[in-house]
């Protein structure tokens, strides 16, 4: 039986290009393949997930607002907005849904401007550097948190 837990998986800008985009940094796995992996993990964990990608900050903010009524937690890779978006941070703080931040690459071994995350202080945790596994580990951690 499916539990009541529902997770919104949000992918930020340029993540629709995964597979093509800088494969030396982000790997060859496409976004559709990541979503499929997460859907199959969610099925095994008996939770519901909804996956959404946008290149637009406002659309991500709207999705976070709408999540309040529909979901129990958020798994987010904010992409470049990680390092720039007070609006996404404020939206997450505003809805108060447990949020896990994930990154395919290890943002701390890359350019200095990627070392700061506006999202980390409003997330329950962050996973960075494990490729598609960052999402899978993040989903597992979020679900464990929600079940506690
Ligand atoms: C990213 C890291 C960000 O710095 C970058 O802007 C991205 C992807 C990652 O998943 O490694 O778009 O969030």
C-alpha cells in the first residue's frame, strides 16, 4: 500500500540538457533517466513522487508554493540558482516543507562562486558530488526523515 508521503522533485535551469551538457562534469545520464530511477526508487519505498524541471526562477517559486498543499517534502537541484536565488530560498523557507538539496557535481571542488549555496541554510541536508546517485541518496534521506 502506498504511504501518504508525496515528494516534489524539482530540477532547476539547464538540467534538461543533462546527457549533452558538459558530460565530463555532469555525466551522460539524461534527466529522463534520472526521473525514471527516482520513480522506481519511490515505487520500492512506496511513496509518491512528482518530477518537474524549469529554467525559470518564478516557475520554480510557484511550484514550491503549490507544493504546500500537495506534497510532504521537496528534493531540489536548484542548478545555478543555488548560488544566486534569494527568491527560491525564501519560497522554501516560506512553505516550511522538509527539503533536501542535491547536486550531481561536487560544488565544493569547483569554481569559488559555486561554493556558496543560498538554499543550504533552509534545507535539512545537502548531497553533492555523486552524479545521479546524489538524487537517489537524497530521496532516500528525505523519506527516512519524513517517516521518522
Ligand atoms: C549543479 C551545480 C551548479 O553549480 C550548476 O550551476 C548546475 C548543476 C549540479 O547538479 O552539480 O547547473 O547544481
